[in-house]
């Protein structure tokens, strides 16, 4: 019989790989391992402690903690108890956002790290369902209704002795159709919805993912993405667990910035064989690599660029790498690899074989960049409602620019606006059906009926399947640019490409809502722009200097127009004809990025409504208008 639940999956792996390392956590100066068998003991103890607290089957339990051993142990313990985990991002800063999720899911319990406890304390009076808060780390003092995890574990050890059969009874009563988690969407286009994923949804998607990508037991990944998100959850935690492999957590710093700075250090220490990434992280990795190469001087920079060009010519689109006349440059590729690229790979620990990219579109040029370095960023596609993996490129079969092959045992159609299937090569909405498709949205039948029809999940994403069965994802249908003649176009590929190619543009959102031309909201790279101005003798406080900086940004954008260096990549009509330079970046704190660092377009458009209106006036078409000059003066001062 197929495995139905996540506890079954875990117990099977413990039986097969009891002495393999499952969890790696930084303790002191090094990573300490926890085996599969040791993790099971910790899960059984913590689960029994939760049962002794009064946790019942079907209870919802919030989990708010940084990625760490206790995250996995807590979630599995919740599952063993027959309860439902509500994993929540540590980046939820606004009380209203956190309150909505905890209240909507009617959480009776919350498990938190000490750094997150204050958020829940502030909300206690507004959460009538909440009975107990379990705090994973020692605290100086505990408020009423709070309990240290150490006490829960102590109670658990006692409960295991006195009620030995209870744990087995709970686990045996679990069914594949039982909800495992309620994962709240990040609300890029609407209010958050609670995606109900069953145990079998997860197990099926792990099986599908493992059927596409071989994960040997000696593999290890440093999970740098939020563990509460479906991508890291399934493609990281449970796919590794299914295959006897290991997962390392990022060392938590005193501040979020310190935690981010720990990532490159932890990569070198944990020496992962693959990493999960999203486009924003991929761009940061690239910019860090290029910055380090530039510092080594002009000759090294020239060799690096020459190596990239040579490798790109040899690699082609991946599937045809080194074929035909390309084979002639193989010795040159090997030379550049030995002299430059191997040294770059060593900064990633020396064992890194590939990245798995997801979360949003990754532009083709960025894929080529990492492929040339010898650590391909293999793009995949999925969404929370599908647990989440739908397709992926893998080393054995990939095509750059695509989102890869469909995972096994999943039906995929491309449908027109009426829901009718389209042939290969035709663009339409991506529609899927399989065991990984969610049960529905928590307490939201209306939204469920909109996306689930006769067992098919209508993803809301635009794409097509080519003749070889590779899926090409073009973007969200709700994010499409719509011209005044009704023609539609997805902006995400343009935005990703320009931001990854330009040193001076960090973020950009294109906007066209039935307008005569496309406009752009641009976040400049302050340091790069300021450095350029100083090196060219421009003063940010002077109008001439402000004009020069704005013309540089305009030049970066116009490079994609007819006659420009990158002409032909995108139709001119969808490239920006008017630009607003913004005073601050899109961040999670201002709610303009979600937890996977995708832009929340609706909120951005509302925040900059007045600036957008100006862009569609004669004054706004001149990039050097007063508002843009004032922004340059401030950010480059």
C-alpha cells in the first residue's frame, strides 16, 4: 500500500536510515548532527507532551519559529498528535496579519521561538481560541498561558511511560485525507487564503518530486528559504527526509540582517550538494560574485566575462550542451573552469551540484550565468495549492528558459479562457489534476470553487507546453499588462531580466492598465548609482548630476528597445516609456514583497497611485521631472 501520511513517511525513513544524519544545526562553532532515530525519539517525546497538554485530533496549532531542528520536530509532533499545523512566517511583523491567520484558523495552541513570543503576547486578548503558548527557548519570565518547551518534553517522557499506547493510537488513526497543514497564501493579488493540504497531498508530491529528481542518501541541503513556505517544506524538508538525506538550518542571528550575513558562512560550513533558491536570492548571489570578481582587477574581470561567453556558447540551451560544432570549445571551457569558475564554486562549499529555482520566474540570462559557473540553477514551477511542485528541470533532462518537465503522476493541461484544452505550443492557463492538489481553502468555499473544478486546479498562471513536454511559465494572469487595444503581456520576464542585468536597477514593477504605453516603478541600487556619479564627477545635490543619474537609468532601460544592445528580447510596446524612481525599496516590512520575495503588485500600485497617474501625463514621460530628481538627490546624498 502507498504511504498515506507524513508520520508514515518519517517512520519508514527512520527504519531505512536510522543512523543517517537528518538535521544539522549550528551549535557553538560547528554544525551538530541529529540522526533519524534521534529525531524520532525527540518527536515522540514532544508529541506526548502536547497530548498531555490537551491537544486533540483536528486541533489547529500555529508554528512560528526560525528554521531549526525544533521546527521539524514540532511539526512532526503536531502531526503525530493528529493535529493540524498552521506554519507562519517569522517575517509577519504587523499584528493584524498574524492575528488574522491565528484567528481564522482558530488555533488553540501556538509553538513559538523566544524571538517570536512577543508578537503572540501582544495578540492574546484578541485570540479567544488560543489556550496555550509553547515557547521553544528558555525565557527569563513566562506570562500566564505560556509554558517552556522543556516542560512539555518532561511531561511527554512521563506520558510515554504512563500512556504508552496513546501515541501509536493517534498515529494509526491518521488518514491520508486528513489535513496536515493550513498554509496561508502571501496575498500577492488578494487577501491571504488558507490552503488546506492533506497528508497525502504532501506525500504524493514528495513521491512525484523524487520521481523526477534523484536524491541519494548522502545529499545535504542548507535550507535558506522560509521553512513555513511550501517550496522549502516539500522540496526541502520532506523530499530530503523521504530519501535518507540531510538538511541544515541557517544560524539565527540577533537581527534579520545578521541572519542573512550568516548564509554564505553557513554554506561553506555545511557544504550543501544543492540549494533551493528564488529569483531575488539568485540575483543577490550573482551580484556578490560579480562584485568580488571586479575587486580583483580589470584582467580578472575580462577573463571572467570571456569565460561566461565561452561557456554560454558551449552550453546552449542545456539539452544540446556541447553538441555539434560546440564540442570544439570544450578545452577552452575546461580552462576557464579550472582558472576561475572552480574557485567561485569553492565559496559555496565545494560540493554544490545545482540550485533548484522556484517561487517566481527566473530569467534566461540568469540561468545561463549559473550554468556557466558549473552550478546550474534548474528552474521549477509550482504553487502552494499543488503542495507545490508541478514541474522542474533536473540535471538529467533540462531546457534553459523552461520550467522543466511535469512531475510523474500529474495531469497538466493548457486551457483557453473557456476552460477548453489547447494543443502544444499554444498559450493559456495552466490547469493541473493529481493527488498533490489541495483539499481547498480553509473556511472559504467561494474561493475554493473558483479554482477547483471537477478535480482540476486552475492555477491562474499563463504558460504553454512545447513539443518536447517542457513547461514554459509566462506569469500570473492577474499580473498581465493590458494595453489600450486589449492585448496582454506578462511583465515578469522583462522585470527579472532588466534587474539581473543592470548594476543600477535593483527592483522594477511594470504597469499598464489599458494605457497607451507601459510605465515603470524603479528602485535604484543606491550604492552603485552613487559610485557612478562620484566617479564621473556628478554631484547628487546639483540638478545636472541628478539629470545624469536619471539618464543612466533611462539608458539601462532603453538598451532593450529597437537599436539597443539587447534589442529583440521583448516587444517594444511592453518596455517602459515613462519611469518613476522610488525613494525606498519593495520590502516585506512595507508589505510590498511577500515571504518568497515576490512583488505584491496590488499593494505597490495603491501605494504609488499618484506617481503612476503622473507617468501617464506629458510631464511624467520626461524621466528628469522634479519628483525623480528629488529622489535621486535623497538616495545618492
